């Protein structure tokens, strides 16, 4: 099977999140057969839910579709390095591969900060591929935050 990135879809979800006034992060869960089974963008403000990160919403939807709390063999594409909460959920869901775009030095939990998957308490470590679509993801985040600063 040939590798096919689904980061374009995650970036579409991030743009939709920005249009809703949310931090522009998008996520896509892909089944072992390559089918997109869930996609989401941040909705923390809209849902008044601090856990409504794109990754969490996409994982919840994929688990509901699978009828299971685990997603073995599934891939997760996300535009920004997952935070510690999302990294933990990725491990608990048994996601096989994590592809992310932009690094997050301030709030990341994979390669930055607590490095959740490096802890001995972590029960599952996905394969991790960073920098996928990083330039587009970073540009989207910069534009979003520049727009917020311009409103002050």
C-alpha cells in the first residue's frame, strides 16, 4: 500500500476551526484500510469544554463509529503537536501512528514538555512522524494569532 497523507483534510478542519473563532487545529482519524473515519477541528469555546480539542473530538467520533474504546491500526493526523491530554488519549486509544504538523514548544506533550510517550506509565506508544504539513499549519496559526493581536 502506498503512503497517502491526510494532512490536507486536517488543515481544512483547522481552517474551519479558525473561521469559528477557535484556535486552528484540525485532526483526522484514518482506518487501517485508509478510510477517513472521523475528522474534527477545535471546539473548546463553542462547546464550553476544555477537552474539546480536535484530537479528542476525532478520537471520540472514531471510537463511536468502531464501537470500541480502542483504535488499533488507525492513524491520526493533526496539524499541531498534541498537548499532554491529547497525547494520553492517543495512547489510551491505541492509535498506531501519529502524524503531526507544527511543533508546539509552549503546550506540546509529544516532543516538547512532558513527552508523554517517554514515560514508563505510558501503556502504548504510537509510531510518530512530525513535520507533516508543518509550514501550512504554522502559517495558519500565525495568521490566527496575528488577527487576535490586531483586535486589541
